[in-house]
C-alpha cells in the first residue's frame, strides 16, 4: 500500500498540463475504440503495451482472460452477468469497433489447468477455470507455431482462440458481426520478449505485431 499511495502522490505532483486537459475532456463522456479482454495478471498492462491514453480502451480483466460461453438459447449467460454486462455496454452504448482477447505467457491460470492443480480451497477459481479447461482437453484448433513456445504457452494461445469462440456464442456479438460493426481479435503478450502477437487467420498462427502485421490487421478489420 505504501508504494501505491506514494505513486498516487507522485501522479498528483508530476502530472502534466496535457493530462489535466485530457481528463477534463473525458470527464463527461468516454468514446473508446476497443473492448480489451485480458488476464488479471499484474504484468499485463493494456494501456502501457498499446501506448493508449485514458479513454481509449474499455477493459475487462479476469483470471485467464476467460469468456464463459452463452448457456441457453435466450442468449443469457448463466455463469457471469458481470462480464457479459460489460460486453453489452461496450457494443450497445460505446459501439466499440474492435474486441480483443489478449492472453499472455507464463499465465498462472493456464498452468493451474495444465498441472491439474486441485484448488480444493478455491472452489470459485476452480469453477471459473473450467471455462478454459477445454483449451487443454478438447479444443482441437490446428494452430501452427513459429517459435518453440512452452506447452503452457501453446495452450494459452489456444485458450485465447477458444474464448473468442465463446464470445461468438452471444447473439449480441453475432449481430455486431453481421452488421460489420465490430471485428474480433486474438492477441497474446510474450512478457519476456515484451512483444504482442496477433492471431493471423490466413497463416493459422500468432505473429508478432510489426508494421506489416499491423497493416494486415487493419485490412482484415471492419
Ligand atoms: Zn494470466
């Protein structure tokens, strides 16, 4: 807490005039470009990685960057109102043009699944990770790999693709895709390399976002 409070005091004294202007403009409304769904892991900091400002990203974070699939034909999630409420708000009110699910290397959630950690004292965590377990058990996506990533990291990349499929089970997402309002993206952050990878559908693999890959993403987005 000491470090956190010192940081707040530091922010107060060092903030630039430009940031005051930005927050003044943002005070009455937000108009983010994208919904960014990622892991709660403290090493993954979306605004830092994407050099974005306050107001640019609408963010959902949870353990394992999970999106529980829609469970019934009414389009209602029986598992997590919170996350789908944020999804509805992002699509209906903020009308975000892109939804990104971003996993990362050395993810503790993925390691717990792969190691079959009992989690007997954490029943909610155990239940929650069940939504990602399929990435290990049955999700048979023919993903190719450019690098010698660890088995954990390979499952982590498959988990991002699995959660993207879960996202598509919601009628509100299907409607946004039909109307070409929104594009879906699977990204993955390599912490050690400090590189963001994006899933390239044409090549069936995660590729580092360099200028050429960024151009490809733009060309294949709405
Ligand atoms: Zn994680």
